[in-house]
C-alpha cells in the first residue's frame, strides 16, 4: 500500500523496517509511505468495531 501525502518530488526513500519505507523531499519532509504486506498484517483485524484513543491534553 502506498500513501502519497503531496505531489512534491521525492528525493530519497528511507527503509524504516522490512515492511515500511518513507519517501522524503530535499528538505527531508515526508512525502509518502509504502507499507508492504499490509493486508497480510491486518488479516485478522475486525474493522467493524473501531477503537479511538483520545489524549487528555
């Protein structure tokens, strides 16, 4: 799965883990995320009951 955050040109890709890569521009701002094997990692997740955590700040 790829999540594109802006249309700005990607300068480099950084490997965060075996399943997560981030795309950065020249200023090192985040431009996109690539998550490998996401469907496999979430195969047992029940999305019919979302959980939201809110900070007290």
